C-alpha cells in the first residue's frame, strides 16, 4: 500500500495573498493594495449589515424594519444600500462593467454613512484593471468567512486585512514603510506598555497598526475594549483612509482619527489631549518639518529642536501630550541616542535630568521596510516615582534601564528581519521585572543593565545601551590567542583542501590532453 504524502495546508491568509497577487498582473503594489483592501472592507461591512438585516427581518412581526437606517446606527453597523451589498456585486462579477458597479457601491456607502465620507477607494473602473481579474478577485474575497466561519466573519476579515497590509508593505519595499510599522515592532511596543485602560494616542499613525494591536492586547488579556479610546493624526490622506478602514473592520471608533496636510507640528489636531499612552513610529531624521516657523512653540519646553532634524521635536511633542501618569513608547533613529548637533545633546540631557527616560531598547538591523537606519525604542513616563495605585510600579526615578537587543530577531527574507514572540517576551519580561513592584530583575552582561542617572551623566548623557550593558560573559572571557590559533588552523585546512582539488583538476586535464 502506497504511503500517503503528508501535506501541511497553508494558512488562509497566505493562500488568499498568493491568489490575489497572481491577479495583480501589471498593476503596482502601491495601487493594487487599495483595490484588494477596499474589497475586503466592502465584504466586511456587507457581512455585518446582512447579519443584522436577517435578524431584523426575523423580528419584522414585532415592528423591526430591516430597511430602517436608524436600526443599524443604533447597533454601530454601517448601512449598506441594495446595489452596494456584496451579494449584488458578486452577481455582477462576470460583467465587463463590474469596475463601475464597485465604484458606485463605494459612493453609495459613503453617502449613507457620514463617518466613511472620503474614505473608500473608487479605483475599480480604471483601464489598467482587467474586469475579468476584478471579477475573480471579488469571487476570491467572497469566499472568506463562508459557512461555519460566517459568525466570526469580522475577526477573519480583520486578520486578512492586517496580513495583507503587511504583505503590501513588503511588496512596496521602501515606500511600504511609510504606512506600515512591522507587526513585531508594534507588538513589542504594546506589550511593553500594557495599555489596559485610557486614551491611546499616535500623532503619526500610518495605517493604524498601533491602535489595532492595543485593542488586541486588551482583548487577549480579558480586559474591556471599551475602556480604551483612540486618538490619532496622519498627514497623508491615502494612508489615513487605510487607517480608517483598518479600525472600522475591527469595530474600533475612529472618529478621533484626524487628517490634515500640515501634519502634527503645524496643525496639531488634538491640542488639548493628555494621553495615558502614546505609541508611535515617527519618520526618522525628517529635515523639512517647518521647524523654522515654530521657533517659539510652547511644546519646546526642554530646548528648541534644530530646523534640520525633527527627532527631538517629536520627542517633545510626545511629552507635551502625556497625562500626569502617562507613558510613551516610540521608535527613533539610533542617532538620537548620541547626537549633539544643534543642541540635540542638551535636549537629551534635559529629558534625562527631568526624569522622563525610563528604558532604551537597541533594536536589530533590517526591521524596518523604508530605511536601513539603525533604530531604538524609547520608553518614557511622566511619573517614574510610581504611576499610581492602578499601575503598581516602583520608583525608578534615579535610574534608566538599557536593553541591547541587536542580536535578536531572524531574517524573513534577504532584506527584512523580524522579532519572534520569544524575542518579544524576553525584552518585555526584562522591562516588567525591572519596572514592576516585586519584580525579579537582574543585570545580564551584554543584554541589559540598570544604570543610575549619575553614570549616564558621566557618559555625557549618551544613551546607547552598549555603553552600559557591556559584553556577554563569554565574550569577557575571550581568549585571543586561542581564537587566532583556531582560525589559523581552519584557514590552513581550507588551503590544503583547495590544493588537493587543484591537483585532481590538473590530473584530469592531463588525462584529457593525452587522450586527445
């Protein structure tokens, strides 16, 4: 009897991505993502609508009206007009005018739902999108969350949407990093901060990944999702649209997600907000941030940032928006740990002396899609003497934790690295054991060290973790003579092998010549 070949079925989202990507043909990933993600979103709101529609229809005898828009508003469900429902569009999927049908559907949904105005893509009737491929794509998306999975449609579609965002970011490469922070970095930031309750703010929110992960964190730790409120700002309108859809597909209120062309410095959309958590990945080393127009801005309490680099403008923007017990976890270019250019060293010194800096994590290379610039995470708090009874943290006001995670992570392709869950857990548990009351923290040579502020001052307020954590124990015991002898032996053996190989080749060539 022949043995059956063992097969491992790929996850649904990977299968969908491969099929959807095959249908892309001559369309750039940057353009194609709006087509695919728009359809996934349309499927999501149609599924949610139809579920409530069927429920209302069943209760029609008791006065329920499935065509009453107020019924859907009361349940926080988007109203979908007849010609925009998924079943209608799927019935038209094989027609040459399918692109126009989908664009009209997007328009109709926006007219019926004020919160979606200007959000949905109308890109389906373009000439470079083959109607046959679009029809196949509609059928593909239509197969998501069918049958038994219907009840968890929102969760499945939300997961697929999130996965596709990451895959499109990878496909776009450098440009993809402008709207997407890698999942493992977002997970690390959120796991470190533990945003259980309060206002979460991201003033450069991209496609909204920080918010989605925060809500997933609360949900996975048996918290109440309604205890978190979301505030965000984005200067790129296309990216803002992705964020609005990303939050809506997760059932997250995005009414405080603001867009304007000027951005957070020139046009701060949440001027009076004091956030409990700030989680952000601002663009690195931005030189054209209009700093010359804001030399006397009230946010620069710890030094005026240079006009040629926005790093410390972002830092002070974050601190300005922190509540009295607020915490922040942000990504910055590694250069901000050491730079003394145009007063940056003085600002960094002021942030340390005023007790804001809680922890610095040096990240591995190749984590980010849009830059090869080395990066670090900064964790800050307005109250490091203990953040109140609801957050049982010890007094860390006289010390800073340094973590060097450069050797963690694994390559997922030649250009991109990501952190595993084990890596995230290692960094997170180190921070929590150091920060929390009754923690069991210990310095680990080469990985983490808790340094007093006095030592930071001795090192001229340079915050590079490597300056504090030292070398791993095995490297402290490094025997140069022994290692040199080992390398010499390896080289001699390699040369000997090459010499033997050359002899074999020469002998064979000689035989060939003789035979000829």
